[in-house]
């Protein structure tokens, strides 16, 4: 038998407003765990839609901040925009995170795997 729900969808949606969709902030407002909020998002399409809207508002605020930095002549912000926006459509391309590992003087990396017989 399933557990009784602690919150209504409307309570979750109301608590989500102004949080940027940050689960820990929503959970704090509701005095529950982030996992509880995550479960509601998975179960209720209306809550998921509200969460996505909050995340998009947060993203828009971040984009506006970068745009303001560009307007104020911030070179790093300008380079970010040039590298992330498609020159034809203006669509944002999320940055690719990548780390390269090399050995001494840029040569091949050598990886050594050691096994410890001790079990504690």
C-alpha cells in the first residue's frame, strides 16, 4: 500500500516559486528532503512543468547577467558568448567539459594500477 502524500501538487508548485528550481531550496521551504521533492517532480507532470519553468527563469537571469557584462566591455563574458552562441541561429550551445591528461612534457600518460592485499 502506498504512503499518504505529504504535500499537494499546488503546495510543491507554490514552494518552488522564486527558487530557481534548486531542489534543496524547495525542500527547505517545505521542511522535507530534496529526494521527496525529486519524487514529486517525477510523479506529477504539473510539478515537473513548474520545476522546468523555474530552471529556465534561472538560466534567463544568468544569460542576462552575462549579457550585461558583455555590454560593459567584459572580455571574458564576450568571449563566452562568441564561443557558445551559434553564429547563424543565435542558439546557445552548452559548453563541453573536457580534461586532457598527459605525461611528462606532454607525452603519453602512464597509468599504474596497484592492488592492496590488505582488507580492513
